[in-house]
């Protein structure tokens, strides 16, 4: 690498530069390694490439740096250090790929879904439903709408397309314009390889199922609270006064209680 830096610094008019080593393992659909690449790169331009079959470096620049690449390849082939370094990365590629393949590409991560509603200015379809689906892997997913249990036609919503999140998961969303009436139920159905049965996220006009449960619980608690309060007041009113108590005008107690 020091030799390469010396060559670069010797180029007339050279300014800022970056030299790095890049290696990769192209894979087949079944996870097996198809090839192995080991390259010395100068300013994003491949300079010297390693040939695994021949176990030697060759110049891979066909521009102005071709003479320098040829000299550098000869220097790297003259010793064994760089060849051993390239072969070590080749073995690591062969040995580590199966482990990472099973924990990344072959994994199944189930999706999550939520429906968000928003008002529109369209009098014929006053509500826009958006079904957000996220956190799933692999990217293949099918999202459809159900209206009162019936599948809405393909023409009513766009095809599903997955967008990578950057953390090996994907997200997507589909929309539906509706004019809901009382009793209507809309559902977002998500089909994915990680699910044994479709994931259903429901929406209906008015309170959501979650809010309905909360309101019902609050009502029951309020009724119980008022009941206990009434019983307490009744017991308090029926309790005889303490000895020596002089009843106030209007107080009535059973005969002989004082």
C-alpha cells in the first residue's frame, strides 16, 4: 500500500486522493458464492484486481493509470503477503456466507399494520383510508381491502410496492376512498410469508374497537362508583345518632333510638 501511495504522489498534478481495498462475494439465489472479488481502488477507480483462479494480481485500469497499475501488480505478485491476504478473505467469504445467509436472507419477520383515516373534500367519498404496513421481511407482500367482509376490486386501490427501511425490513401503504355509513366495516388484509393466516386491521365509522372497549369499561366503573356512593349515603342516613345528640328540626329517627 505504501508503494501505491508513492506512485500516486508521483503523478503530476495529483491532488486529493483516496486508496482503499474492496472485496465482495457475489451470491446465487441459494446462498452459494458465485465468485470472489478483491480490488485495490484509487479514487473509486479499480486499479489492481486479484484473479482467484490464477492467484495473482493483474492491472484492471485501462486509462492514464494503466502503467502504474501494471507496476503495482508486479510488485504485489513478487511477494506472498498480499496473495495470502486475498486468499484469507476468500476463505472467510466461503465460510461465513452460510451463517449470514440463514440469519438474514432466509429469516421471516412478520408485518404490523394500522389504518389511518382522514377527511376529504370529495362529497362522494368523504373519507380516505390509508393502511400502513411496516417491519416485514422479505419484501413480497400482498395488501387488499375488505368492505363488510368482501374484497374490494383491484381497481379501487393501487398495486402494493415495498420500500426498504434500511434495517433489512420493508414498508408499504395502500389507500382507499370510502363513503362510510353506520354499520360499515373496512379491513386491511395483509398476506405475507411469515404469517400463517392474513393479518386483519379493521376500521369502522365512529369509535374504534379499542376506544369502544375503553368507553364501556369507564361506564361500568362509573356505575359501580355511583352505586357504592348511594349505598354509603343510605347507610349513613340510617345510622342512629350518638348518645346526647339533639336532633335538629326535620331530623327523624325511629322511636327509642335516642
